[in-house]
């Protein structure tokens, strides 16, 4: 698989670039986000994703590894193709997409052209756990209660409690006291476990 291409920038358009790499010109489809990140200098390196289909081999280029990772997560969702994922990355930054999925912001995902309510919900359902696993919870500005809930759950797991059992107890506590801090959640959970 081609993981990146480094060479001379020959052509730059909002939807694609051509990079000359040792005399071979590679056409890479890009998002508007990547387009805005590409400097107008000759030397250029883009991270790539190669899509192989029956009728075409298509290269997609990304300014950062994070954007490529979000692209790959998006195309793993049923109903989201490479062009839809590229449109999503053209409408929102990779960070906005990650945060929208992590905070279950259906309206934000649905604001992208071509994404309906059902598709937005599917993206969130399919990717929320993966997004929270891959990226630091601090990096994704998840609602405060969720962060407190996750920290409390982690602490209880370290103390040896089963994750599912602890999660049920913590969910009840957070439902009753949404403003509870981590220490309060842990203390109340210990009384109920």
C-alpha cells in the first residue's frame, strides 16, 4: 500500500493535487481542509489512502496523519463512501468531526451536505467508541459529566471492580447527580458495589 507521497507539487486545485515523484505524476484527491494546509512551495509530502475498486485505483491525500485516520474511520461506516468522507472533511476539520462524534452532536454531522439524520446517527453509533479509544478524552472536549464518568469508571476498574457492573452503578449516579465530580461518583459507587 502507498502510505505517503513526497515530491514536487505540479498542480494544486481545491479537490486534487498532482505530485511529481521521480518523473511520475500522481493525482491525489484531497479535501478542502488539506487544500488549505498545503503550502505553495514545490516540495510537498502528503499521507495517502489507496482505494482499490473494480473500475479504478484512487489515491486520496491528507496533510496530516490525523485527517487520514478520521477518513479511514468514516469510510468504515456503512453508507459512507470515500467521496462522502472527503466532503465531510471539506466541511469540517478532523477535530470538529471527532468532537461531534464524541459528544453525539447529530446536528453537526447532519449539517454536512449529503448527510441525513439516519446516516449522522449511524456515524456516531459506529464510531463513538473508536474515537474515544484512539484519541485522548482530554483532546476531545466531551461533556464534563462524561469525562467524570469515564475517570470514575477507570478508577473503579483499577480497584478491581467489573467494568459492566461499575458502569451500571455509575450511570445511575450520574443520572441522579449530573454535576457530581469524580470523587463523589467514586464514593457513591463504592457504597453501591
